[in-house]
């Protein structure tokens, strides 16, 4: 939309985490934008994007896929509704999410949290490989 403000992190190439053996690397980024609607409206939109780009049901959890759009947070919303949990329950445990989010919102404190995204990243205990920037600006 014209005049809509958004933030976008670099695109990172990342090693698979908790994926089937021989899974290829993934590309990850984070974008933040204003959305007018409910979290469930946003979920409908993200699932439509995935479908349009060719995502099909995976045969096993965390299997490689064409695209995976996760909703990390929606303002101060806290929600646990099966298909949609806000903030995303594994957001602060994954470098491939924390690093790009910290690039655009290091001082963000999620609902019911007391530590910023930057602090979560700084103290992350993870065996994930370092992330590699593929595209800084896009």
C-alpha cells in the first residue's frame, strides 16, 4: 500500500534446525509491517501466500518446503489458539529468527517478556551454525 511503513531485515542463509537428515539450507528474514485486521485475518493472508507460492503439506515435521511464513508477534497480542500462538512460541530459542528480528527491532520486548530481542540474542544458547547474509537490502 502506498505510504505503508515496514521494516525488513537482511536475508540470511541458514542451516536446517530440527529438520530431516540431508535437508538443504534455508533462507530466512523478518519483515514488520502495519496490518489492519485480526491476527486470524493475518493468518489467512499468510496461508494464502504460502498456497499461491506452491506450499503443500509436508510429509514430516520441519521438512523442506517452498515457503514458510510465520507470524512472530502482533503488537501486544497474546494468544494460544492451536494454529496460531502469539508471540511465536519458539521465537526466542532460534538464532535464524532472533538475528533478523534483532537487526530491525533489537529493543523490542514481547508481551509477557522482560528481556529485549537483542538481549535474547546476546544470551542465546544454541548450536545453530552462524548465519550468512545473502542479501542485505532487498
